[in-house]
C-alpha cells in the first residue's frame, strides 16, 4: 500500500463581478432646447425601493439606515427582534423601519416569522458572509489543518459550513492514496445530516433545532441514499454516542467518512472537518486514529478562528450558522 505523501489542494473557484456604468452622452456648449431637456429628464435613471414608491431613494441615507437595521438584528438574541425594538435602537420611525425591513425581506437579507412577526437575519446574508469569510481567509485558516490530515491519512479531507438547513463544502484537499473519494466539490450543498461533515454540523445542535432542520429537509432526504427523517435522527443519536459522525457507505457503496465539528464559543458547530476514504481503509482501529487526528486539528482550527475573529461570539456564530426557516 502506498505511503501517504504530500497533499494537493483542490482548485478554487473564481468569481467575477460585473460593474455597470452609466455613459453620459457628449453635450454641446450651448443650452439644450426645451424638448431636449425634457427628453433627457425622462431618460434619466431612477432608483426606487419598490414599484409602489413615488419618491427617489436618498441612496446614502437609505444604505446607512439599512445597515443600522441589520446591525440591530445581528445584536439581538436567537428569538428575533420586534419592529418596535429595532426602531427604538436605530432611532428611526416605525414606518421607516417597517418599510426598510420589508425591502430587506424581499431581498432575502431578513426574514419575518409569520406567527410572531419578529425579524431575523436571513439566509441571503449567509451567502454574503461566507464570501466575506473566505475573502478574509476561512479556507486559508483551515488549510494547515486540512493539509496535515491529508498527509497523515493519505485520504480526502473536506471543510464544511452550515447554510440554513444545508451544509456547504468550502474546500477539499486530496491525499496521496491513489483511490480518491471525491464525492463533493467546493460549493456543493447537501441537506444537513447527509455525509460525515454535514452530520457533524447537525448532530451537535440543540435538540429542537435538529428537529426543525430534519423536518425542513424531510422531502429531500430520499434523494440521498434513500434516507428518511427517522434515519437521520438515529444518525444524530449515534454520532453523539460515538463522539464523532460516521458515514458508513450510506451514500456511495464502498466509501466511508468520519467528521467532527469545529465549535464556537457557545459550543455549537461553526464548521466541520471530515475525512473520506474507501471503506476498506476505514477499519475500527484506523477510524479511531483518524478521529483522534481530526480532534487535534479541529481544536487547532478553532484556536485560529478565535484569533482571527477576536473570539467566536454569538453574533459571529449567527452570521455563519443562521436558523433554518
């Protein structure tokens, strides 16, 4: 059997932003005619909050107000915030606060509970936050741990984070063993509980949140190895009993994986590291070795993340792991 050697990192995706530009037409030195001035006024771009608004948006002021409202929601507890509380904290009128909140809801950046009416940060912010986290080095911070695991095991190592009821693969590092278990690519999504890293993100959430996530994902679970809600809940119980998540050929015959969460200050997962290999390489003894190495690197990564963020506080955890709908 080949000895594990240097690990190689999967290529990163590249993102390109389009920049829209308004091009002014050249003008003569003389004043425009009344007809020309009227036509220019009609052609001038207008930015509006919604179709029913009649006043042009004061762009800078609106952005500042929206940012203040988002900051107020981020500072709240997990029970969400009432309209009156957000208005009082930001110093905005209730009607203005309500209008901006509804605009943010339509944009997917804020969610409103249909029963209580309280507001939460929305899933749309996770996509922005995940991009920002990667820009500021989430993958880079995790890379030493992933390289160490890949070199020790010779197998494939994954980094995952939570996005609502899903797990997102952030990065992947391949070890030297010739048979690769490349079941996920960076950017791939799965329902929480599907796969070792995804299961590690789910299993150490509070019981009521686990139930909400599994209920939300129930219609999709059969697409992944024919699993159902009851099986996922059993996997959660088994993971807690073992102290790690174990995917024993549940998704791909002949392939197994183990995973552990990287915990934030509250003890809840903010990320997960997992190692996948052929099942023949995942004997009980070797699995225990891999779990020990995972625990070591997960702790090291937690320390690096704490240092990079000034401590994984509750707002940071909410930013990375928002509540499911």
